[in-house]
């Protein structure tokens, strides 16, 4: 149990999933406390606590059979008759799958959980920030008093709090993660004629600074489990023009940093961490964003912690820090005695003091916010666990911040991403597509290899699920049931 004190109010809440065994069968006690710390019109706090018990039981119902040209993952070649207790599981769907390896038909089975009416209309956004009276208090103070000699107070405080959380020496608050990447790459000397290696599955924001600097993004394929860049392909793609490697921790999933850092060391190439989506993710004791030459984070309104818009540059390299600090202030070097004298042409990617004030409040709640994200993922994992899908992985020794719960449907299962999105939208549920392969967009750059990539097809078999901090257990079950019903009805 932890305590959160805000405005003189103290609330106990449960924030972790607790797994216990009962009579040889798993019983999941999922306490997703703090579904919301919401600011009401009267300025009071509402704490919504839930503790749901999921039981294994026997399902029964209709059966569908289908042939498959590709084998499913071994983990799904089984019968799963999991259902919610108290008569909530109304049946199971069985899918016959022909395994190419052994040539023996296997049976997949998943229940159609119908604990509520999925024909009703709701409003479930895919994400929104968690804002409490603390954020309002800090932002109000910055607006009222954060001027003149106090115009940087909250910015400095936010930078100090974030670098302490991350365990790095230097931090510079910025207007966006893209701005942090742009300045960091510029400071590393990325420019015309250079190449920067990155994964093909990504948002344009990672590639944009490379293009703006006149360099070329070189896209390698992703790994099937983490959906992050493949280290073997990274090393094979290195040329004399390679200036940097960008490791993007997609949706909170962690890149194989040991392998990437070793590659960078062998070839004398800096590894950059784009940790925009990875607040709360930890790689063998080291937080995402703290391991490369520099890291960049996003505090957009959709992220685990937010400043509305915003980002941050972090590093342990003192020389790189000084170069970026100068670039961030229109090229004016720290200690320059001439007023308004630029030492170089720089950028204007600063975070405002009011934004930083919101960030300071979020940093006081960061452990809660990241644990709630993990609790939301645990709900989806339980409600969807027996479907033929793969979700965000958490390798041994690592912690996934689970910014965006995502599932990828097995190749052998009929699935139309856009149809499911339409089904969800019709019931008031927002959902996001998996990132398009950047090589298929007008982003510029090129594929490293002339062959088919997993990135070119995985986005058609995947979906991002709603995961805002106030998402209730009932909402997660509602969303999950729509997905289950859709998949059951489309197996013919």
C-alpha cells in the first residue's frame, strides 16, 4: 500500500497486480487503484479503486473450424477455457489450425466473455492526461509568480527532478521530444551526406530531425517480439556514411540495448535513445533513455507524464550537454559576457515555465502514474490472454512501462484492422493503428535492404488499445469484449 497526499487529502491505493495460486489454478487479484485523480468543479479528488478477481473455469459454446497455411505460435496451440467467474463466460470459440511443422491439426479455443452489453455506446478515449489539483496549483503559481527573476524556477526544478529519476547527470527541458532529438543530432555533427540507422516501424517524429539536418534515415526491420529495431540488421546496415543509430523504445517496449551499444562501440558510432514512449521502462536496472549517448523524452498530452506539449534532452556527456545547452538558447553560450551575442546559429526549443510547473507536479506522482499504466496493461492481458495474439513483451530482468497496450494478431487468424477500429468507434471507443512503415511514407530515407520487412505487414495485424489513467476495469472489459466478439464472428 502507498499513500498519496494532495491538498491535505491522503488516499490509500493499490497499484500492482498480485498473482497468487489457488488449488493449482491461477487467481489474479488485480488492483488497479487510482483509476482517476480527477479535478472536479469543486476542486475535490475522486479516487476510484477496483479489485477484480479472475478465475479459471470451464467454458462451453459454439465451435468454428478453419484451415491455416502458417503455424501459430506454440503458446496458442492449446485449448483455453478461461472465463470470468459467476457465470460471466458464455462460451468458447475453437479454431482448428493446421500446423505445417507436424501436419497435425491443433485446436485453439478462446471464450467470448460477455460480462456486459457491448451494443451500448460509451466514450472511451485512447489516452488523456491525469491532471489533479496539484498540477493546477503549480501551474497557477507559475502563471501568477513565475516571471522576471523567477521565470526559470519551475524549469530548473523539473530538470532536476527528471534527471534524478532517470539517474543521469544532465537534462535540458525542451518544447518537444522532436526538438530534443534535433538539437542532440546537430550537436553530434549529423549533417548532409550522413546516414542515421533506425527502425522502419516508427512515427515520423524520429526521422524528421534527420531529414531536417540533410542526412538520410536508413530503415532496418523490427524484431517480431519487441517491434524494435533488429540489432543484426543494424550492424549489417552500417556504412562509411553512418553517423548514428537511433533506438526507439516503441510503445514502452525496450530495444536490445546491450547489443546495440556493443555495435556502436565496435564501430565508433553513437547510439541515441528515443524514449518518447518509455517513461517507466527499465532495462536490466537502467531506465530507458539513460544508456545511449543521449536520450530524448516526450511529455505530449498523450504520454504517461505530460506538460501539455514538451520534451527533454538527457545525457551523461558533459561536452555534448554544453553544445546542446548553447544550441537551445539561440546559440548563446553559457558564460558569454556580451548581451544578446550569439556564438552560433541555434534553436528555440525551450519549455515554458508554466509547462514545467505541470511537469513538476507530474514528477511528484510519477511512480503512481507508471504503476497505473502497468495495471491497465494487466487488465487487458487477463481479458485477452487466451486470444491468438501477442502483446507488449516484458523480458526477464526488464520492466515495461506499457505506455500503449498493443496486440498483434497471429498471421494464421483472419483479421481486418480497419473493420475492428470501425466496430470500436461505433461503440464510442477510440483505437489507434500500429505505426506505418516509414519506408512506405513520404518521410524520405531508404530501406537498408532490398527484401520484404516484417514492418510492411505487421501494422495490418495490430492495434493500440485505450489506456488513459482513468480507464476502469469495466472499460477494459468492454473494449476487450468488442475485440473478442469481432474475432469470433470473423472466423469462418
